[in-house]
C-alpha cells in the first residue's frame, strides 16, 4: 500500500516537473541557467522538438527519482530546483486567518448560554443564517 502511494506521488511529481514552465535543468547553476535563457531564441531555430522533449522528461524523471532517494529535510530542496519551485508553488502559507476568526466570533454570538442545547445541524443553520444575513432582500436594496 505504501509503495503504491509512493509510486503515485512520484508519477504526479514527474508530470508536474515536465509541465512546469521555466524549468531549470538539475545541476545547473544560476549563471548557467541565465546564459541558457539569453541564447534560447538562437537555439530554438536549430532545436528539434522530439529530442528536447525526451531530454526534458528524462531530466525531470531522474530529478524526481533522486529527490525521493534523498532525505526528507527541507535543505535537500536546494539540490533540486524544479522540485523546489513546485514546493514553493503549492506549500504557501495562508495569507490570513481572518475569515476563520470571524466565523468563530459569530459562533460565539449564536451559541449563547440560553441556546446551550442546540443540535449540530441547527447550530450550523443558525450560524449560516447569521453569517449570510447581508445577502437577504432587506440588505440588497
């Protein structure tokens, strides 16, 4: 079971590395990648699509395999630039917890000491009614 999950994650990560725009070749330094971008217009004239697609998929596949073989520390990401870019894309911090805080605040207004025996369903309905009261006909006009 664990091996199947690992293979599925590896396949998904490989697919994401292949489709990610602006990929950096593994092992290339920042200066080498900048030099390759400056001459990319010249290289496109002489490039063959089949050969580039095979090397890109091969490089992303080997990068993913090497990543899975390495440890699970965050410092490992510096050796794998494509995976680091994907990691930063999907593992961002939430910008604010304000909507959750507002909902809990409204929950304390709905669940008062006199309403201490509300069922879960009724509490949820009252909370949604209270939260969405600004969408009623009286407030739309």
